[in-house]
């Protein structure tokens, strides 16, 4: 049985109506009680947060692991696992003491050795590389105390330890953290507020998280991702529902409680149902962009990449990404719309409606000769799927041999790692998004803002000039100096790097049952603690 979008709209417009749900869905999602929350959060295929930058992996990690520091609602770092910490007079040695009550899900205690090993593993990722470059020594003093001794001061150290984008620092057991980041950790043992239920795991279908009844939260009030983490439910079931029509039908029927990314064209259906609500957790929204494979034709030529800057009509893309104007805006700054570093340097390529003729001209200068351009299309992410289809049409209109490669998000992410030609499983364009308020302001750990070539992240753009500027970021002393540096970085990026082209900025509300409350409103990640579920 297939539920058409037209049928969903008809039913959703009727107050209190519920959609008939396929029997197979009912078998998978038996009625739940008020102490169990079911959340459609996408397909979780990678569990080790040190091996990927996929948001689903970070949501999983945030549930079962804990962090040394956490960001509060003002995006400022606050102690989380740390009880006390201090810095030496010369600003080179930091001493950290763990708070009481920290324990692993296997019953053992969290120690300073676990923290040291985790920091060293994290230091091999782009997120921790700067800290390791500056570190003279990272070592434990006793079971609860460890130090980070630097070669030279690094004022951003605590910010780096608290970062939630670009490989956050999640604390693992020493024996797990001893694995290199190239080797995935297969154990799911953390010290966080939830335990991963191995017995009930159904890869491709759902994963179950149980409340860690031995977790000792902080005593300071919950504030963003910081403060006390109180779990008010016994169990969270993370559902993988690739068909978004089916997931909305399940939400209307009360068989799930939460959808992380409902289709934008069905917002009115959700708003018209008295049992449902839209809620914006990430006020800053997401910047959607098309990453280009800089290693393969045609985008190994910077002029072909610049052609995309001129070609894209962001207003047209926003009509499919965020049909309601209140949820979508154009974005031209490398540093997003809402960060202190947003600026208009070298953005003359932006034109309302795009500039197809300029794009044709630049593609011709790049020597484009009809090479196939493969666009990875995530079929279970509606905004990205619709954007991929529009992009293919837009490219074909200027004579580009564009082809869609559909697949679920997990398979798209796996394929995006392939550096080879399109005829050998490679790709040309990968559509994704980043947090406007978090990731776009952080060229240190946001690896899509790197230009290190093959040693960088997907797309692999390379520019020594840009990297020389980016290397100065950590040492700039004042906000005004960093703003000036951001303008210079942006000038070089759009001229000689252009590793991606923006499709627009959108604010994406989640959809939930009215019975689910207490969700934490923060960028990028979804916290599973703090929420409460009332009786229907």
C-alpha cells in the first residue's frame, strides 16, 4: 500500500484526522507508552564520531558519550565532565579535574587516562589537529586529573574542547580511544545519559537507547547543551523511515513522536493538525551547498567551479528547499549569514536569477567537453533531493551532461568519500548543509572550509594561499582583526578555491506530537535528554 502525498494533504487538512498506515509499519512500531519516545532521525550507519562528520553520528554520540565541556544557549563553553580547571600564569599549562560520579556503562569509573587517550585520538582529526600541533604534552597526574601543556599559548583551547561541529571531542574508554580514527570503534560504551541497547539494535530499521539510571548529572541548571542532563523517559527508539510520507502518517497516527526533517511542502499539513506542532530547534538554520569534486573533470578547473557560483539562482532553489519565505534566505558570505564574520567581500558573482550566460562562458574557458556530471541525490532528505533534481535541470539547460545518482543518505555519504572518476563509482556534486551559526564561523574544525587538497574533506579543493590565511585564525587577538582576516579569506576562497556553491539558507523546523515537550533548542544537534512525554 502506498500513501500518496495528495492523500496526505487531504487528510492532514481535516482537524484531528489520522492517516491509514500500512500494516507493515504497525508491525514495526507497536503502540508505545508515555515513557518511550520514538524519533524518526534518519539512517544511522556510522557510529564512531571520530570517523565522520555526519550529524546522525553526532546525535548518537551525544546520547551515549559525554564531553569535557559543552556549549550553553549563548554558544559559550561551560564545564561538563570537568569539575575544576585552571591555567598557569604563562598561559601554557591547563590542569583539569574530573567531577565526581562519572562512570562508564560497563560499570567502571571514568579516569583521566580515558580523557588523555580520547584527546589524543581526537587530535588526529581536523577538529583536534590545532590542539595537537600546539601541545607539548598531554598526560594524567592522577586518576581524576590531567594536564594539557602547550608550546605556546592558545586562547581558543577551551572553545576547541567544547566544539560540536567538525569532529567534536567525545570522551571514550581508553581501550576504545587507543584505536586510530581510521579504524572504527565497534563498542558502544560511553558515560552519557543513555545506553545503547545492543540486543534491540535493528540496523536499517531502528536503534534503541535506554536511560542510564546510574548517570549523575551536573547540579547547575540545564542551559543549551551544558548543565544538568536529566532523562525524563525510559527509552528512545531511533527509527529509520526513508519514506517521508510514511513517517508523517506515523506521526499523525501517534506511532512516532518526532520527525527531525519533515518535508517543507507539508508544513501546512502539520500546522493544520491539532495534535502536531512545528518547532525550530536551530534558530540560525542551515546553509545548503553543492560541494564539487575538485579532483575530477570538470570541477578540477577552478573556472568550472566559478561557473556554478554564477549559475545558481538561490531564489529558485529556496522555492524547493524552503517554500515558505520565512524559512529561507540567500547566503553569499563564506562565513554564513549570522556569524560575526559574515561579510560581502568578493560576492559580485551573486545575481538574483543567476547568470547562465556567464556560467556558459566560464565552462567554455574551463574546457568543458561534455563530461558526465554525477549529482549524488539523497532520496530520504527531501530538501536535498529536490535541490539535486533542480540542479540537474539547471545544468542541462546550459548544456552540461548532468546525471542523478539516487540513494539514501547513508549510501550518499559513503559514495562521497570516493575520489575516483564517475565511471568508477565517483561523483561530481554532493549536496549537503552546515549550521549557519556554528560551523560557518569555525574555519579551524569545519573541514569544508579547508583547502588542503587530498588530505582534506570531500571535494578536496586545494589552495596554499587560502591555507596560509586560515593558519592565522587561531592566533588573531581581537574580534576586529579576525573579521578583517575573514574578508581576506573570503576573497581568496571565491577567486581561487570555490570548493562549493551555495544553494540558500533555510531554517528547518522539526515536527512533533504535542505530547512531546522540553526539546532543547540548539544548533546542529538534537539532544535526547530533557524532553518529556505526556499521556495522549
